[in-house]
C-alpha cells in the first residue's frame, strides 16, 4: 500500500516505523530536515521536506497515486486542509486526520464529503482518555481493550501467588468459574510468549492475556490474583486536553481532584468541571500531595506533556502512599525503563493511536486492531464473509482452520451473542472473529484468511 504520512512528530514517526516494517511504500513529509534524515537513516521510507498542506509538496510526495494519506501534524488546521487538498486535487481514496480540538470534534457536520472530506478522525487524547478510564474501571488490570463495541474485552493481568488458578492447568478454569466463559489468549513468562493449551500451568508473575464478555472480566481476574478494592479517589496531574477529558469521564462515579500549574487554565477547568476539585500547584510538590491526602488516594495519574515530570511526580506519589500510579510517557525508551519497577502502568499515546490507524491499513474486513507489547503483538477483530467455497474460515470448525503459528482465535461475536472459542466452534458469515497474534509478522497471513475469493483450492 502506498501511504503518505504528514508530520514526523512522535505520532507520525511511530506510525511510520510500524508501517514501514510491514512492506508498505511510505513517504514521510515534514518541515524539519534533521528529523526526516534521522528517520530515513533507520527506516525504509522516502522523505519530503515541506509544509504538509502544500499542493506542491503533496505532489512531490506522490499524492497522485497514493492509497492513503495520514495527516498527524501538530496542527489540526493543517491536517484538515491537507485532507481537503488530497481529496480535491488528487482524489486520494482514504484520508485520515489527527484532530485534537473539541471545538472541531463536537461538530460532526464538518467531517462529511460535502464539507471536510476526512474518512477517519484520530484523536489521541480521546483514545488515551478511554484507555485510562478502562484501567480505573478494572483495578489490577495492566491493559483493558474493547472489541465488538465493548461487548468483549481483552485484559492483561499479572498473576499473583495465591490466585486460585495459579499453579493449576488452564483447563480447570471451568471448574473454578463454571458459569463464566473465558479464554486465555497468551501468556508472557519472563518476557517470552507462550501459546496456552488446556495443560498449560499458570505461574506467579506471568502476564496473562485473557478475553471474556465485559460482564465476566472481574470473575476471571479473581482467579489470577486477589482483587483490588474498587477505586474511589483519583488525583490527575495535568489539566491539559487529556486531563480535562479524563476528569469529565470520571467525576460522576469517582472523587476526582486535578492539579494544574497554569493559573488561567486552572480557572477554566474550575468553571467547566462540575464535581472535580481543581487545585493550583505543582504535582511534584510534596507538601501539596500531603495536604491532599495522597496516602488515601487510589489512583494517581500523571498526564502532563512532560515525560520527566510525569515520572517524578508518580514516583513521589507512590513513595507517599498512593495505591497505584500511572504516568503518560511519550518516549518509547522510557516506557521499558519505568513500567512496573517505578510506576505501576506506563501509558503510551503512540501505542493507543497506532492501533486505530492499523485497522484502516489492514487488508480484509478488519474493524479493530490493538497493538500490544510495544508493537510486537496484535489483537485483531476481523469480519468473516462469504461461504465455504469462497472463504478459508466460513463454515469451518476452528480446529480445521490453518492459522499462522502463534495465532489464536479467542472469541466470536455473532449478532449480540459472545461465543468464547473452542476447537469445534464453527465460523459463520458475518461473525466478528477476535484473534491474538504473538508475532505481528504473521499479520499478512491472517489477512489472507479473511479475504474472500471466487474459489479456494
């Protein structure tokens, strides 16, 4: 696929890195020559220096025959205009734009073919907000990801010594929770992936990915670890776009405080947030945290635009007694350094954003993609089409489908019904099939499975 990426910032560079490793023809456009040179030295892609919304620059980037434009500069206006030009002058089939401002996002009529012809809007701030909200809803989870419009969730959890299922074979899960359907998709033990079967024994400290209907998540988590107490008190460090959205999402169900350094921004937040307590100050101020009873705080979430400030304030909050700390970290190298050892959960905006983009790059009818473990693994929701003569999956039991090595079919959503996958489960046309790939290099083979042909021999 020929893809033009506009903007070589943190999101653009991360997207370019992911897509360039998948045999796509990538051209990256940015005004910063030095950044482009650094990326070209380590990635297989073309670069074009210039303003992202310039018709002449888009022409040089190859917009005339591009399959997709992904506009992820730091300017909403540049991204929107670039998509408009791509549509009007070059008839680009798929146009994706990063739009951050709620002033634009709340007016749906703007994003139509007659107005701004953008096919897909990406809002990293909203994606991160939803991601953090899910983690707060499920205390103890490392990741919580939605499929089939939230009917099914993939959850990552660390198995603790003393969990009812720890030290036992997976097949005993039915005896422990007989009325609950769940499937363990993968286990990571000391960094190594294990494709589980019924005889696999879960060990303490394993990172376990399981999939279940939304209402069954808590029951399955209780088999792997002692359940954390429900979260009530949340402190958010940073009142930017993400901080504000997160406070709005949480303040009806939790006691929320938000700490912001900017006086004017603090005033705006206090006027717009109904129940949230807005505090003016530095989130790394030990005295302020003490005054706000940090030792009784269930979650401290640092989401300013400064990685170092987020890490340091989280470390301080943890030392002072906060039950769980989360930090927003843009630099990928930092995520590996601090996850688990310094902060409980490191939140990567790039990983949240990449998944939503990959769903539009994948061949076949792929509707959801989640990028996992820093891009090494993927969880995919694909729709099965055709019949037994035109599809490699429809009309076949799972045990008869030739899946790529390291790939597991975890669940099927059929209309409103959630079906946890078993060896004799038969795929029907229209099913939403949820798969886990421990090796992302096999994604092309999975895509081929869900492409419909005239006949398959």
